[in-house]
C-alpha cells in the first residue's frame, strides 16, 4: 500500500495500516541521526515552513531538525513575527505563504481546527503540530513508536494516562491512537479535568490513580495546563501531587517492566517525582529522540514519498 495522505491533521483520519506505515518508516529514519554526518538528500529542493503561533521547545526544534536532516530548506515564523499582529487573518497569511510555493507547512495554533481550515485552502501539505485542545498527531505517533520499540507491540497493552485530560490534545490523540492499535487505555484525573463523554473515544475512566496504574504496561503523565484553564480546577499543587502525582511507591502497582512517559514539559514534584522521571523505567528522553525520526517520516511520506532514503 502507498501512503496517499496530503496532510497529517489528526489521528482519527489515519487508518491502523497508515499508522503502522508511519511507525515503520520512522524506525528506518532513526539510523540517520546516529551517523557522523546526520543528513541525507531525500528532500533536497523541498521547502518547509514552521508556522508556530504557540510556544514550543521540543516540537518546533524536532520538526526543524527533522527537515534539515532530510536536506529540506526550512523557514520559521512565530505569532509575534508574522503579519497576524498587524491584523492579517490566518487564512490570508496561509495564502501568502502558499504564493511562495512551500511544499509543507507545519502549523501550531491555539484554536482547535485551524490546521484543518488551512488544509482545505492551500495546496501545500499541512502537518498539525498541535491545535488548541484538539489534537497533536505527531506526539501521539512518536509515543506509539516509543512503546512499540520497547515492548515489541502495542496490541494488548494497558496504557494509563493521568493528568489534565480536559486540556490535553496529547491525551486525545494518544487515546485514539493506542486504542486504534489494539491497546486498552485507562485515564485518571480530578473530576474537574475529565471531559464529559470521554469514554466514547475508546478509553475507560478509573475512579482513582491507584486503580488506573494497577497492572499498567505504560504510564503516561500529563502536565497541568494552567495556560488553558479558565478557572482553578484543584485546591493546591501539593494536594494534586498527593492524589495524582506519580512516585516510586505508587508505581509499584504497575507491571515490573512498566514504561513511564511524559510529553513534556514536566513539572517535577507535581505530576511526577524526579526519582521516577530519571529512573530506568522512564523513556521520556527516548520520546524526544524518537520525535525527530517520526517527524522525518512524516515529511518523507507527505513530501518525498516514493524516493528511497540514501543508505550511503
């Protein structure tokens, strides 16, 4: 089968075989980052625009690094340096970018649905780097890649996701992705951070953190996203850490070979203790490493597709 998607907008629109193809391609790309010269000519002559309207460290640098390792030309625009601050609409900005003939636009935007809106109006491929609280497909894909790499499979695993579910686009994309690939997803959070009807996405809601972690193969911790909360949803950070923070004692309820994950940035001592974040069961930095290879795979599939990655 050939990968025919023009855009990567969410996990919902990807079939399981497409997810598998992306993960397989990413595994092949990973070796490039281990070479003395970390570059191949696969996307030479292609132009990629990174259009980020929200702060980002890992995602933005990861996409930029991925593009450069495939020899693409990259250009970066932030909210503060674009004409949007002068009153230009997002659509007009996108059309002006399109007039410069980019091949791929990577868009992060605070409004849910913004990448979908732009994808309908430009010929360039759009990759969603996070839109509001809706989706973060590349993060979910690198999470699945990291689990499959360590566990050898996704099907049949128990994935526990704990934290600010309501405001987390990562949580939504991970729930959809892991469920599609055959894992059982359990979530836990304060009641004020659990969206109504979240079970329809294919997960179960655990009444408390201990039951959520019980027998888990993977524990994914999420940051409290204060920047998206309109009101205070929990009494204090200390109480939150007591009830929903991951520590070594609590982690003993999971499988002995449990993997601990976090999409970053971490708030140490709140949702996760430092001794767990830095432990042997933590693959948080592996997620970052795999993020580069996964985003290389996305660029290759939407912009390079049929070309073979140079092996010399």
